[in-house]
C-alpha cells in the first residue's frame, strides 16, 4: 500500500518539501527546485531509516524536477522537469527509464 502526502514530516535537505510518496521501502521526496543546489537533484529517495538511497537521474545536469507521481505499477515514477521533459524513473534505483520533451 502506498500513500501520497503534499506536506511531510521529513526535514528538507536544501529548500522545502513539495511532495512525499511513501512506499514499503521508504519515501520519494520532491523538494522545491527554486534555489536548489545545481549539483544535486531535488528528487531523491530515503530508506525507512532516513538514509539517502538515490538522487534521481536527470535528463541534463542542470535540470530539476517540478512534479512527480507514483505510477499504477508501483515500480516507476512519472516526473516532469523545469526543461519541459516528461520522465519515467525506476523507484528502486532512481535511474531514468525514458524521457520525452513536451510543450
């Protein structure tokens, strides 16, 4: 069973938390992309013990994520970037599975 929250009890790493998606292995966290350090991705996964498991792979080094949702399969995330790219991300690894530009 999964649960989605708009606000979280988690402490943000850099900005503020926009979304938390809880699954049995931990939580996917989306932080606000504005003023987020460019060297890190604002979409990441924390294990149940709070340890960082992954930062999501990005289509380009300067891209940040602005929206994310858990797909019905429970294994992938759909996310949208500041560069107008729709992405599919593996929830276990944070690897980018597919990407497509949209307008």
